[in-house]
C-alpha cells in the first residue's frame, strides 16, 4: 500500500507501517484522527509506546520536528501519556 505518512516529519517507515496496521493510511487520516487517538491505536500494537512517539505524531500533524514542539504542548502531551499508561 502506498502512503504519504513517511513524507511527514518524525514518521519513519516503522511508524508508517504501524499506523497503517491500525487503520491510519494517510496524512489526512492522521490529522482527522488526531495525535491522542492515533497514539492510543498504536498502543494496541505496542503497549509500551513511549512519549517520543507521541511527540513525533504531534509534530507530524503540525508539520514540524518533534523537538520544535512548544513547552506547553509537550506538557499537555506528557499529561496525556501519563493518563494513557494508567
């Protein structure tokens, strides 16, 4: 299957493959699903999915490198990550 996911920042072939496995097959689908829901879907494949993956998904949606996310956005994502791992 051809996908444009790996053309986005922070999305490598492995993450692209996993996103496709959980039903997210394009950048538009990723944007529609959103960072948090995409992460929760990926956790079904990898229950130990790390915060860096969450940052990467958000960065991909925003079109920036994960390292460029604002401190406030990273804080929100850390809080979500804690809740998702309870």
